[in-house]
């Protein structure tokens, strides 16, 4: 079974553009042999991930190590994962920019995936409401899932208002303690611009009193203090904003070809 998975991995590696594959990758034969015999190509000394996990509710659980560390995975696949955490007012353009950005990345042969506010609340987080405790748990789960995607080598684009600095800082912590790339992206527009766009009609509802605790109206938005990137969607087009994000990713070591492949 391992040999079959390894063979399909080899096929998918061949499909990746040359620019996305590290020239220092170990030979595929090495990897396949290691997987087949269930022993690591690289020496593994400890269980670094186990120590970084906050105290779980259940007892009698034991961390199971992968045969590959994040670095080893990167060396073999050439796919460097990252999470772009888009935060900003409703209507600032998080979903719009992340959709275009995802497409640009995929067109360039870079694995990318969006985790978007309402979509996640329809599935993974359908048990979450908008109380303070639920908002905190909503963000924690999203951060944990994006961390897994990032570890897997995917450029993950999260689009959540995530209005509280404390929650975003906690999300960052989840990545940084495992040495994974987290970039806070402030999708920054004045409230009057977001309100004039009002793509979901939520500002109208909030102003009429039909919607309570709406960020920017009767609930605060705490702007990031030191975001890795600021996208001013009232000054730049969607396309330009997506290009600015591509550039920021490149600066952080994600290899992205200039043109679609
Ligand atoms: N440069 C731009 N970048 C992004 N969106 C823009 C831009 N210019 C205009 N828009 C418009 O602004 C609106 C942004 O809506 P969008 O749903 O992306 O916001 P959001 O931040 O995801 O909001 P929510 O938090 O409610 O999901 C869209 O109607 C989009 O067409
Ligand atoms: Mg959105």
C-alpha cells in the first residue's frame, strides 16, 4: 500500500512545475523505500509537535509522529506552506481578494486553498454562534486547521473578520510555536467604504437594529498593530491586491512563478 501511495506521489511530483520543486530533493526511490519499510530517510530524535500542543481534554492519548518533518516534506515536494490570515471589516474585500489570489496561485502551480467565514460556519464550525466564547473557539479551530494545511505545504487563505487582536495573536502563536509561516493581512478600508459596499446587506440590518453586535457598528474592530501586509482595497483593484499578496509570499520564501504555467 505504501509503495502504491509513493508511486502516485511520484506522479503528482512530476506534474508540479520545475520552479516549484526543490533541486535538492532526495531521490524518489529513497522516499519510496523509506515509506515502504516504514523507516525514516532522515533521523528523527524527538516528537517536537507533541510538546507544542495545549493540554487536551482527554487523557490516555499519545502523539503519533509522521515519518517526515515539515522541512523534510518541503525538501521532497518543494511546496512551502503558509497561511495568509485576512482580517478586516465585513465588506472590506477579504473573500473577493482571497478568491482571486487562490486562482492566481493555482494557475502558477502553487497549492492553495481558501477557508472562508460563512463556508466554515456551514460545516466544520456549524455548532458555533457569535457569543464571545464561540467566536474564540471558531478562530481557534480555523487556526488549527490552517496550521495542518500549512504543514502539508498548502498556501492557506483564511477570510474571517477576526475582529479581536487577542484571538489573532493566539492564532499566530499556534503557527509560530511550530515554526510555520503565518502572515497577518489587514484588508483595510474605512468603515464608510465597507458600509457603502454592503455586499450582504448586513450594515443596513445593523443600522436598523435588526442585527446586534455587528463589527464596526456596535462591536469593535481592533486593527492589527504589526500586520505583515496591508491591502487597501479602496485604493487598489482586486487584481492589484492579489498581486501584492503574491509578492509578500515570495518575500517570505514561497516560490511562485511570475506567470501562469
Ligand atoms: N479592490 C477591491 N478588493 C476587494 N473587493 C472589492 C474591491 N473593490 C470593490 N470591492 C467589492 O467589495 C466587496 C467586498 O466583499 P467581500 O464579500 O469580499 O468582503 P468580506 O471582507 O469578505 O466581507 P465579510 O466579512 O462579510 O465576508 C465586493 O462586492 C467587491 O466586489
Ligand atoms: Mg467574506
